[in-house]
C-alpha cells in the first residue's frame, strides 16, 4: 500500500506553503517516497471518519498500511526515522537534529501562531492594539536568539536535516509580517530551504491542488 496523507481541499493560505501538510510533503519528497493525498473540506475534517485518524479534526494525517499518524512533528520524525536523508547517521548529530525539530515547534512556532491569532481573530478587541506589539517583541527576541546561533552557517547543525525542514517551515510564517527581513541570515536560511528541489516539488503540489489541478505523485 502507498502512503496517503490528508490535506485541505482549499487551503486557507491559497496553497502558499503555510498549511502543515506542506511539511509532510516536503519530507516525503526529500526521502524520495511517493504518496497519495486525500483532500478534505472543513466539514469533512470534523466528521467521524476523519476524527478516527486525527482526534482534533485537523490535517495532515499519515496512513501507511496499518499505521495511522497525526501531528506534523510526529509524522516528519517517523519519515526521517524510516528513510535515509533527513537524520544524520552519527548518534549525537542525530539527537541534535531531533532537538531542533522540537525547538522549531515548541520554542519558535507558538509565538508566530499567537501573532496570527492576534491579527486575524482578535484584531477587533479593544486590547489588541496593546497586546500585538508585545507579541511582536517576543518574536523578535526569539528570532534574535536563533539568528545568533545560526550565524553564517548554511544549516543549523552541519548538513540539512529534519531540524532544518521544520525550522524553515515555521519561519515561513514570519514572511507576511516582515519580521524575518530584520534578520538577514535567517531570511537567507529560509531562502535556501525554499530553493531545495524537494521543497519546490512539495510547494508546487500544494499550489496546484488549490488551483484545482492536483498533480500525480
């Protein structure tokens, strides 16, 4: 049986790479694994059939035979564990790459999502004008720390890994706000990630699906 993932029938971002299925597509493209996509409407995501795969009614999910996974980090980690190309062979380097995966999801992404919520879901609240700058300041502080750690290196820890895949995917969320451009080395880091052929294929697949022309894999 082939791998099947789920994705938005119509992504909220119009297929520009911010939906989390992009991360799973990218990982599968990096390791050369073919996959199928089952596209879901927002209504279908809340129905029992999908809730059996993802208890929170979100995307993506991952199915491979009897194995069903949800949560992007867990899915990408499984792909990286099962196929060569996303985790180093050296045990210590491997552990560091996994740590960077967690850092992307736990230390960097929450603040970025908080800003999205503040702008699009709480923008009409009377306290929004005071809260949003505080969120932006916290993001700047965290990105400053990441920028210092990356320095002039190409990737976070030696060769490209699942840690970079997750971090680049998370940092893409900063583009609309313009905050990323305040850190030229991080902007260049994200651009290197986007330039990878595997990312280009993943991005093109999601964009085509949202245009009503999902390509074969």
